[in-house]
C-alpha cells in the first residue's frame, strides 16, 4: 500500500501491540476501519468531525488506529503527504480514558516511521503539546479557531467584482495556494475544490485572492483562503459569511491583528479555541507571514490539513 501504511503495521522495531492499563491494544490501518467507529472516536473526544469528514481525510491521507480486544477504536493518528519531502500530521486523538498513558506516543512514532524522510507540520492542542515536544517538534504560531452563527457583514466589497470560481480556475487557485503555503498541494486542492463553493478576486486578469467553503463538522468551514492584503481577503470571505447568515460557520486563522480578524469577529465568528502550529525537520515558509509579492494564507483548510 502507498507509503507503506499496510506493510508498516507490525514491522521494524515498533511493536504491533501494546498493553495499556489492562487494555491489550493492536494497531490497524485506518483505511480498513468502518467510518462509524471512527466517528464514535471523534465524538468521544469532543471533536466535531462527521463520518463524511473522516471519509475525506482518509481519501487524502494515511494513518493508523489503536484497537482494543473487541475492536473498538480508542486512538488515531494520520499524515497527509505533499510530494516526497513534506507532510502535515493530524487527526491525532485518544479516548479520554487512555490519555496520558502512551497511546498517542505509540501511534505518532508509527506515523513518523511510516512517513520517514519528510519535514512535518501540525497544529497541536494544549493537551498534546508535551507529546509533540518530546518528539522534537518546535512551536511557531498560534491558530485561532473562530466559529459561531454567521452574521451578514456590513463590510462593503471593493469596486472590482468578486466572482464565483469555476472549474477552469483550479490551476490558478492551486498556484496561488502554493505561493502562500510554500509548496504545491495540487492533489489536496483538487479534492477541496470539488467539495467547495469558491469566490475569487481578479486584478488585471490575474487571480489575486480566493476563499473556499465546504460542509464540515457542525456546519461549514471557510478555508483555505489566500490573499495579498486584508481587504482582498475580506472581499473573498464575505460572500461565504453572507450565504451562511444565521448558520454555523468556522474559520481557522493565524491572524489576530488588523482588519481581517476584526471582520471575522464582527461576522459572528468568535475565538472558540487555539492550537499551536509546530514543525519537525527543515524549516518551511510560514504561510501566515507577510512578505513582498507573496500572498498570505488567511484561513487554513482545516487544522489537520493546514
């Protein structure tokens, strides 16, 4: 199986089973697990992921789960490769009764072994910070998880027209995302584009900003969103806010100062939680850092996907 997921379940120095607090656990490929059981895990840890969200991450990534004697899913960890040199890590969760007992460490080491040779990025919850630091991850910037009942914005879009994205725009969207993220995510962007409604902003015939929005969790999530300025970012996110007026909407961003986060808050999306972006390996371009002639990632696709 690709990236050795299937072959790595019991190979090398990493044990294929683990005894934890009277539980005899074994590892399995996440691709072989029923969606209902994965959904039960996310419910148990209070994460919003629906069965459909699990299906999507399985289609774009790889991973492992920990099973008990009666095949209940008690933990998971995934990675999402982009080429041979980089991956994001996410969907790392452990049943509350087994947290702090080494199960997360067990699965994370298996993920790092199966995807070896890459630079990694992840977004760490406070509960998992110690685990990731013990594995050598270094913290960088805070992600602000903003969500709530969307309110139609009073902000007036710029004179240049924001337009609905079409299939022919995928190449331009992918190229703009690559400039912001620091490497190509062509495969992921194609899948996100299929499931999303998107708005874009052109200047002199060139796409300079876009924002995608799709069903996720309790409602919809905006992301990724890429632009060169706060005003352009607001222009392409605003239609999504307006379309979901009175409904649950989420947006994850590194930005906490300036017009864009103020717009997000005024749109009814308040800070619900924070996570910390961390990396392991060679440094990668920070997609939220401003630089001349380089766009910024204003909204993440998700915390797992970056």
